[in-house]
C-alpha cells in the first residue's frame, strides 16, 4: 500500500508517521507539508490512501518564511482537485480542530463530515479528530488503514 500524508504540523506528522510505521511496516509513506506540495504530489503520483489535514499553508514553510497565507479549508480544495482530475484513491481527513473558517464560512467538525461525505462520496472515507494527548485517533486510523489495505 502507498500512502500520502499531507500535514504541516511537525509534531502531528511525526506521531502519525511513527504510528503507521510501527503498526504497518510494509506501507510506503510520503509526506508533504502544504497545499501546493500535496496537490503536486497527488497529481504526479499514485496513492492508495491519503491522510489529509484540513488547514494548510499554501506553500511549504521554510526558515524565515510563513508559507504565504494559510488556507482554512485547504483539504476541501484538495478533495475538489482529486475528483476533478479523476484520481482513484481514498482520503481520510485528520484534523486537530473542531471548527473551521469564520463568519458566514464558519463550520463545525460534524457539519464538515456531512459536507465532505455528500460532495466527495467517491473518495472521502472519514474524518478523524486528532488530539496529541489522546489515543482515540490511533484506533480510528488503524481501523481505516486495515479496511483499505490493498
């Protein structure tokens, strides 16, 4: 199985990578840290499963840079491109936020799951709430990976 993790938070990505590597050593994992690098990798590569953060910087953050704007719903934009480009892979959103956007664009995690399931039913599997001090996300992720082993 080939997996792509799109995540900008270094601590979160390390925990996810360590968890996948220790529980599924045969899985090949790539990591991208922004909307642009993640989207480019999806377009150029072929993956069985994508673990996707919902909020990402536009570009990889380098020393002394800020990644040029933060996209609050970057994950949804990536899902849109996946469908548009007819990429055949499944996606799990892993987020540490319970709300997204602001004002008229405000959405909570429960509503986000409903929207993603409705708009991206061919590729979207589920959303996992990640808490660094919790282990529920590990159980949920393990179940998703086991259910999608190719």
